[in-house]
């Protein structure tokens, strides 16, 4: 049985590769439309599971891994900015405050009747907007296409004061959760996950050691 990542995200691909597993990428065609009235965490779980199910219906024998990341501020979802002005508004709302990053992970296998989803949450505290740090970040255009308008693994790491939780959750694929889910369905993980978290071999990970 093959492990398949149901995501075209280069960040998720890079993170999953850190587990030392053999996998393929098959992008899910599930349409992601925000669900009115849903809690952000529940939406992340739903999207992660449906992404995995979409691919599992085609790859019947394989383990399909789906994931979704959302930003929650004051109980509301912050999506991806439509343009730089939208990103500016999002970042101004986040500046100097704490928000939650939820990343849900689903594992499906039609042949084995496996259909599970769990989530990891990390609390992120942003720096106060001083010395035009946010304006310089917006000028880089890294905000575009990023949930909450920042990427902690990139230049957006300069906007973050601290995190409480798993760094890889904020990037988009909580590796401890992924490893536990895979092992629970009989997919072997030879890598020592604690040693991986000690090494922190990903961009900006060492900056936010907890």
C-alpha cells in the first residue's frame, strides 16, 4: 500500500518528507468554500477529511493523508487575503495579539475502512506593529496565498513574538500528529519523532523552540 499526500502544498510535501516515509502526491480536487456558521476548528477537520476522501475514492488500496490549516481570531476564521490591501487589514487585526492556528489531519483507506481525522492547535502571539516591520513584510508580497496573511517559515517569522504549541502545526502539517495517525493504522514510521523535534530541521523552527 502506498502513502499518498492529498495536497499540492510544497510546505506539506517538505514536512512529510522529514518523516523519512515514501509517499506520492495526488492533489485533491475537493472545492474549499468557507462554511457559514461553522467553528474554524470544525471546518479544518471537515476540509481535511474531504480532501482525503476525494483521493481515496480513486486510490482505493492506498493510505491517503489530507490536511487543512485555518487561522482563528476572536472565534472567527481568517482566510487567505485576496490582495495586498486585504493582507494589510488582516495583519493589522493580528498585530500585538494572540490567535489560534488549527491544522487538521485525516487518514483514509477505502480498502481497510479507515476514515479518521484529528487536529492540532498552536497559539501564536504576534509582535506589536512598530518600526514598519509589517509594511516591509507586505512589500515582500509573501502574504498572498497564506492563511492569515503570513508565513511563519518565511519572512513572516519576523512578525511572530512567540508560539505555544507545535511549530509544524503553524506551517501546515503537525508531524507528531501525522506520525501517530500513521502508526495507529499500521503504517510504519522508522524515524525517532522526538529526535526530529530536537533537531528542528525546517526553516525558522529553531526560532520558536518550546
